[in-house]
C-alpha cells in the first residue's frame, strides 16, 4: 500500500528543486516511493551538521536530495552515548532533536541508533572509568536502564531501535567486554532489550552488527548466530537482525580485492537468522570502492553492479523491510576519512556524487526495489 508520504515523495522527486537551493532535479520516482511500493522503508543516515547549517547553499543542496529520496532517517552519531551523555547525570539531545525535527517536517519515520554500542572503544570516557561502588551490578543496571528509558521516552516516534550494536568481536566471535559487562555480566544485553521493550513497546528491536558476506567474516557470523540463539532461548524480546552492509573492498587497512562475496555461506547465515523468527534490516548500506581502478566510470559501474547483486539477494528475503543508506552523497560519506585509497582519490561509495548528481548506484538501487516482491510493511 502506498501512503500519502510515498505519493508526495514521488511527486516531489519529479520536480526540479528550486534554483535557490542550487541543486539539480532528482530522478523520479524516488527511492522511497519505489521501496514503499514493495513494503520496504528506504532512508539514510544524516548528521546534524547540514540540518543545523540550513540556509547555506551546500547544506540545502544535500538536504534537498535527502528530502526527495528518503522516507526514513537515522542519526549518524547523534543518538550514540558519547553524543547524548556528557556525564553520568546529563543528557544532551539538541543535535539529535534537529535531525528528528527535519524528519518530522518531511513526513519521514525515524530509526534509532543505538541504545547501547557495546564496544569499549566507543564508550564515553566517563562510563569506561566509572566507579560502580559496592554494588556494581545494581549500579550498572541503573545507569543502563535509566539511559534507555530516557532516550526511548524522548523519541517515541522511532519505529525501529538498534538496541545493541557490535557486541560480537569480529576476530574471535566472542562477546566484547565493557565496563558495564564487567560490573553486571553479559546480562547487560538482556536487560537492554527488556528495558527497550518496556520503554518502546511498539518499536522493532534489533541487534545490529557489521558481519558481512565477504570472506574473512566467518567467525563474526558464527558469533552473531550464537548471540541471537542465546537471546531467543532466554525469551529476550528481539525482533530483527540489523545487517550494516558496508560491502565492497572490505573496511580494513589491509583489505584486498573488491568483490569477495561468499554468497552460499551468506544465504546460510540469513536462513539461520530468519529461521529464529527474526526480521532483517539493512541499516548502513554503502559500497566501498577503495581497491577499484581510478577511472570514475569504471568505479561507478563496478560499485553499481555489486550493490545491485547484494540488494537483489537481500530483497529475496520477505523478512527484509528496511534499507538505510549510510549517507546519500560522496561529499559526506564516512569512508572519505577512513582507509584511504592508495592513489589518494576521493571515494565514490554512495548513490550521489560530491556534486549531488545521481550515479549508477542510485539506478541500481531503484532497479532492485522495482524487481523485489511485495511484503508486509513495518509501518
């Protein structure tokens, strides 16, 4: 069923953005409209920077692309603990609020990322060094549940939460240990999901991680399945597996090759996850071109081909109801600052180039949505 937001997005995408915004027309129909027609939410990560810089030509050009193409947003960093919690007692919602307000202005739904990034590297310093006192388990649980309740209550419009992010060590397949788990054990994960269900009873609750279809992720995938099996066996309220989907060259300093997909093993992994009754969500899609030739025409062609192949496979699963790009333009992708190309050239991993022009990847994404079978929508 196509809702009012979809119809509006289709109409908006068919029109040129006002000249004052300094951008070009967007292709029509929009990616959101094409996805929604099949029961899939499509959207993008967005940082607060362009939202808070509205009125500048560059910010307005980017936001015009977001508004024309997306039916959902997720904060890139602004809902993570380091952004929301400067200390144990205070919350700073302003930057995330700006993104949520922009979504509301454009009838977009919100995903929430993340209630607990259970990885010691990404804990705020105050939480890593916190003195949990004489009853560490109780104090750790108080801090965790207070955070989740406060954030969920502040953002009741979120339709899907990444409750736990990246708690499986990619190298060992074992659960990571943090100051919270040292204080209260790995029950922290169960408590997070139970608290999220109480605070956001109507939201989809997901475990999110970057295990991928490339070679080298075998232990990671096995560890994620063990985690999911444990959660399900303990009746923890988990609804979905968030699959980050940073595909392509592989996001490491020493990655080689571009397409090292293990499609048979990947299907087996997805079959195991969905066999537990879990939905699927593509939460952070981009196609890393680190190891492709310099020629942008060649790069764009290869990125689009791999992106299409991946999306076609994922959309074969009727349990998949969300596809989120991790940024819509090469100008703002997180990959520009990570794992640089040997030739020093800017990367081209997103649907739009650094001048906000649609690329072959955008066409491939549209084609994948058009080819997908319909499924019941999340919302």
